[in-house]
C-alpha cells in the first residue's frame, strides 16, 4: 500500500506558507528522495509525514489510513535524524533497543532484533560503547541500526549523511541503498544533495519555494526537467542557461553569440535555452570569429572544465577532454554541434521542449 | 507545469475538522501533564513566596499589635516614618557600606587569586584546591574561626600584637572595627566560590588570544587588562550581582559575630527586620523594612536578568 | 640566553612565593582553628598556641558532652530531603516550561522569574505565621516544607533542558514515549550534570540556613548544626575554645572532603548553569 500525500500544506504564521499544496504518491518498497535547496520545506514535509509537525491543510495517507490525527508512534514508521539523535547516556546496544523497549516487546525478541541489526551494520563489537566513543560514521550506523531493528516498514531519513566527509558519504550511500533493498523498506529520504538523489532514488521529488517542481525518476528529471530550476539543480557543473532568439523556424540565436539548429520548430520569438556543459564545443578562434573569452580552466583528471565569458555577457561552462590545451584570456569560439539534447524554456522558466512528452508530474 | 488541485468543498470541510481534532489532541494531553508537572512548584511558591509578599505588603500599611494583628490602616505612614528615622537611615547606610566593601574586596581578591591560579605551573592544582577551600565552610564555622581570631584576650590577632608590643585592636567593641571584622569574615567566606567561578571563566578564554599577544610582546599585566578582563566581563558582572544580593541579605555572620552592635554599627537591614519583628514585636515596622529590602533586591536581580537576557535567550 | 632563563626562573619563583603567601593568609583562620582544636583550653586561654601538647580530648568532649552529633544528623536529614525534593520538583517544573505547551505558560514563567527577585529574608513574618498555624514549629518539616522547590533551580534546569537536542524529543515521539517516560528516561539522564550541580547547590543551601531555623526550631531535636554551634558557643561552654574549635572542625572536615571530590563537577556545572 502506498503512502499518499494529497494537497498537503503547512502554514506557520498567517499567510506564510512553508509548504504549498504538495501531492505525491510514494510506492511501497521504493527509495523516494525529496530534494531541494535549504529552506524549501523538505524537512518540514518529512516531519509532517512522521507526525512531528502538524499539517495545516490536506491529507496524508499511509497504507490506506489517513494519519493526519495519528501521533507519530501509531504511524508505524522509523526515522533517522541528521544529528542521529542518539542518546548519549545509553550504550550502542541500548540505543538500538530503545524503540523496541518503548513498544514493550519481549526481551528475547528485542535481543534478537538488536543483535541482528547491529550485525547488519557491522557494529557487533561496539555494542557496549557509548556514542561519544564512536566515529561519525559509526554513529551514523547506530542510527541506521535503530531503523533496521524496528519492525516498521517505512523509514524516514532527514539528511542522514550531511555530517560525514565526502568519502564516507559515498560508502554510506551504497550501504543505505543495499539495506533498503534487502529489507524491502519504503524509504523516504530528504537531502539537499542532488548527487545523493540521483544515485539512490527510485523517484525524486524536487521542492523549491515551498512547491513541488517535479516528481520523477532520476532519468526523467535529468533529461526532461519540468523547468529551469530543476534543470539547473541537477548536473555538475550546472546546465548553461541563456537567452535565445528565434532566427528562422528551427534556428535560434543564443545569447547573440552563436546560432543553434534545433530539432523542433520554435513558436516564441524570445525564449531560454539550456545546454549541458558536455554538449558544447570550444575551439580556438581569432578575434573575428571568437564569441567568448576563457576566464578559468579547471583540471579534473579525465576532463577539464573551461569557464568562459561570452562576448555579449553571461558565463558558460564547457567540458573538454583533459588533453585539450586552453589558457585563461584566450579568445575562443563556442558552438553546439548537436543540439538534440538542448532544452527550451519559455520566459517563465517552463520547459517547452517538444521531446519531453513524459509525465514528470507522476 | 504543476497540477493545480481543485479544492472541492468536501475536501476543505474535511481538513478543517481534522485540524481541530489535531489541536485538541495536543493540548488535551499537555494540559493535564502540565498541571502535574508544574502544579507542585506553583502551589509551594504561591504559599511560601507570593502569599507572604502580599501579606507583608499589607501589614506594612497598618499598625499592628504585639501578636502581629493589623489594627489601624495608615497607608504609607510606616514608610514615611522609616525614612525620617535616623536609626533606620543609619541601618541603610551601614548596609550600603558593608555591601560595597564586601563586593569590591571579594571581586578584587577573587580576581587576583583566579588570575594567579590560572597560570600553567606544576603543582598549581594544590593552590586551586586551597583557594577554593572556604567554600566548604558554613556560616557558623566561619564565625567561630574568626571569633577566635578577633577575641580580645586569647585571640590570634591579640597574641600577635602582644608579641610585637603593639596596642591590640578592639575588634568587636569599636564600631568601625566591628564593621571591618564582619566585612573581613564575609569576604573570606565568599572567596572560595568567587575564585572558582572566575577561574573557570579565565580558563575558558581561548589560549590563542594570549599567544597572539605574546607574539606582539604584550606584558603580562597588559594581557590581563586587555584580554582577560574584557573576556571574562560577563562572568565578572554575574559574580558581582550575586555578591551584592547576598551581602544585602546577610544575617548569620552578623548575628554570630556582632549582634548588630556595637551601638548599631553593624545593625544591617535583615538583622533589623528580625529584631523589630521577633524582639520588639513591631510587625508593621518590620514588614515595612522587609518591603524596602525586597525592592532593593528586586532592583539588583532585575539588572542581572537584563544582562543575562543579552547573553542567554530565555 | 642564560640571562633570559634566569629571569624566567626568578619570575616563576616569585609566583610561587606569592601563591604560598596568599594561601597562608587565606587559610590562616582555618589552620589556627584546626590547630587549636587539638590544644587544651588552658593553653589557649594563656595564649600558649605553640604548645605541642596535642590531643583529641576536645573532640571527645565535643562528641560526648554536647549534642553536636544530633545537630549534625538533623542537618544531614533536612539537607538531604530538601535536595531530593528540589531535584524532583524543580526538574518537573522546568520540564513543563520546556517540553509542554499550555495556556499562560509565559505568565507562569514570568512568575517564577519574579520569585527569584524576592528575598526569603523579607518574608519571614508571614511564613513564620504559616508554619506556626500548620503546627510545624520545632519540627523538621518547618525547615523543609518552604524549600521543597525553588525558582532558581527551575530556572537553572530550564536553561539546561533547553539544550536537549530537539531530535531526541522527536525520536522519542516516534517511539511513542509519553511525557513521564520522556522526562524520566531521557531528559533526566541527559541533564545529569546540571542535576548534580543543583543537588549540590540545594544541599549546601539547606546546610547553611541560619535565620529561618533560628526562628522555627528551639529544641535539640530539630536544631540544625549552624544554630547548634551558636548554641554551644554562646551557652554552657562559654570559654572552652578548644572544644568549640573541635566542634567546628568536626563539621568542616567532612564538607571539605566532599568538596574536593565534587570540585570538578561543581566548577563545570556552575559555569555552565550560571554564566552561559
């Protein structure tokens, strides 16, 4: 049975909406990521699902039951917090057993579940330690074990990895993903990190400005973003967004600097175009043909990012092969040889690319 | 781009119902819990703090018989009488002198000790322990130790002056010296606590500030005045107000050492309140004095709160 | 180079000299008191303080001829009960202010703050009458009941409880803990240090009471040690300095020992609770 959010809103002070009309369906057993910049309301949404924050408007249904009025404990879910919420005065084992004890399970069952959970996150030897004697990654795992030990089938996670360093984060991505698959958990995961969302999610909900921007699979979201915000939120370096002007039926002048032949006919006179950094080409050019100047070159190992300033203003990033030699202040010409993946937006930022045709509002 | 959900009448009705229910759930629970958690303290404070406050205020506006029953309403006459009484003004004056001296001495001594003991030297822990020792000394014990020091015939000071062929000081019979004796004893008692708090505060000043000053060649006295003092000023303020408030409330040492004498030289506010009520049976006068004490204490506590408010958010 | 070294050593030496001198001055009354407690009263009266005729006679006399042990026991019982009561009631009201939402919460908290501004010393007359009419005069209860709770303790614990991470409350909510369980299983253990500090503070407060017990107790059955010492010093043993000093020593030595053990807690707690 899915979890269904219907027209959910949250308003703190009168007229100040933190969440506006959020609707979505989270399927049982899926990895569902809620992503957005800080302050977009994603944590509030998660807390509303958990029952920690009141709902101002709308309904939340978990497994066919409207839970608006249910206290958190009756919603049959667990939660992993950003700060882990470990009890500093309890040992690792007791921390994991905490919820089970609170729900008055019998001792044998608690022991079995806790031992099992600790084994699953490789913390068996640490069961007698106090949280402060553990490293950040280990603490994170205790928090995971707590969720694993619970018999709840829905697990909520609120930026669980944001306190870890980059390497550990990647490792934990894999562990969380493996656990979710193994236990068949419905995992609702909040993050501000688009990479986390892309690598783990079955479905992603993108929130910005208190509103849903798009819900879809990672592929849908990357290839067919609903609007400029979604397009620019995913992908490193971010997509290049520029003003464009219709020249003829399918040819557009981008930023007054170069022309692109599009795979569709254009109706708008003025519009916006988004081209990812790997879909552009850079060539050295003389003053006459150049349309941009190099500002900086970043070497990333197997590729380079060239940051350029267009002649008519605006900054564009292009990914080039790592062997290519470019230097700051060089005059160059930027072109887009294959524009089949270029995204078109109207002046309000909505996607008007014809190829979209995918239900991004699923 | 986004589906705009149609808000049907049914939906909006449903949501308003559920909203009410939710609020009800939260508050209904908390109401009974809060009665349970807060009730006992509230009841006790009501009985032993608020009721006495109003009762004292009430009595202070009446004349009373020797049993403390109110007889004639006199309004503010008791206050007028007090303020125009040289005797009471003397009490107020000696209390102020005492508070001022105790506060200044306690803070400077505490600061001196704390600054010394904050140095990283081998064996400094022993000195820290020794300096904080007076914290374990209660009123009566302190009074006994010092009474022996001050004793005119067998006391330590008397012995020392005898040995040095000096005229012994009449510690407890001369009005000025009696005040000094009470001040010394109070400061001595305060010292342990003040020292510990100031030491803790000095130790929490980041080392890097001193290292930076060291690099620039600042002398240690300069470091004390330019780094230590400003950095610990919140604590210093806190300790000062506590010392002031405590000094205004002094009773035990006075009763034990001088009994307000000689010739009222150490007859401070609280001692007066006690004497007027429980010796002279003048409850109205005593209550009036109590209200004046309350106003003074409230004033200093308020200053402290105002300051704490800036430091902590409550 | 050597010059600098010498200077440093000299400076260090000076520091030690000052440290020791100050320690001597501060502890003089203390040491003299303890020293004379071992001397015969006759020698003290003659001013012969450098006698080496030390004995425990004064201690034996104090313990056997005076009710000092009774006073001590009274103080211990009263201070312990006061401490436990304050820990319970202050933590409960602090919990209400931090974790419960109820009508007039701000108003009630303001009342507590106001309470902190009101000196108990100014309210002795009505309180004396209350205790008298409750029939509690010259009874342990007279010294305990008015101090079962304290606004300061509530305020201090509230500051500490507020530092309890919000996520712990949320985690407890998800597991379905009610307020009693959250209070006893999480808030109290999480704020252990502040509770220890308040415990020490309230114990010492009760131990050091003077004015109130002087008014409300008048027999050895309920008199606490502070007033008991005064009784000894002013009454029968008027000039028996040796025994008086021994009585003082009997009281002060245990407190000093407790203080040494608890110093670490006390210092950190004080700074945390009070000044932050």
